[in-house]
C-alpha cells in the first residue's frame, strides 16, 4: 500500500502500522528498524510533494516516527516548524505535543509552561486546552481568567 499509494492516508499510515505491530508483539529491534524505515520514507517523500499542505501532513507522520524512536530533538524541530507554518495545521495538537515533549522528555518546564499557556489562551474551548490547563496546574501555574470585553456604547451622530 505504501509503495503503490504513497500519498493516500493508508499509504502514509502503513509504515507506522507495521512498526506498531512489532511494538505490540514486544519485538523491539524490528520495531525500531521499522520506525527508521518510516523516517527514511517520509523524509524522502517531503521534498517532492505537490503542495505545502501535503508536506505538513507527511511531517506529522514523521513526527510520530521520531517520537517512537525517542528522537526528541528532531520531533521538536519539526513541530516548531509546523507551528509557524502559514498553511493550515492542527495547531492545538502541535502545541500539546510540543508542551508534552518539553515537559516530559526535555525537562524544560519553563518552555512547557509557555506552550501550554499559549494553547489554553489561543484555544480556550478546545478539548486540548483542558489538558493544557491540567498540566499547568501540575507545574504549579494557575491561569487567570480572561477578562470579558468591555461593551462599547454606540455613538450616534445627528
């Protein structure tokens, strides 16, 4: 599927499914090799993709492979690139992933706090904002409620 339909959803997910199958069977070495093959496949695909949106999609799969390999620096680099991309991206998911990596894998609670705060303030009604607020609370930070906008009285001219 990945060879014949590389840009279909199934084609993009196939390398990760193969690796996850090895992981599920607790076959660590074949799983790592499968994730490494996925990284090579996605990295090779990105430069030849027809649109920036397609490149962002493939980068998302590449981030997942990097995370499974524990390559946190590579994952962070891609996520930060995706966060600032002018194309549409699932920004709440990118921010939550970044915050999680900074908190759990890099031990940088200050950067994690900054990212969780950004997520909670930019997307207050998103389900990931609730997770970000809970993680901020774990870090000992309480967000102040956002003030309601002050209504303005309409002016009329006669």
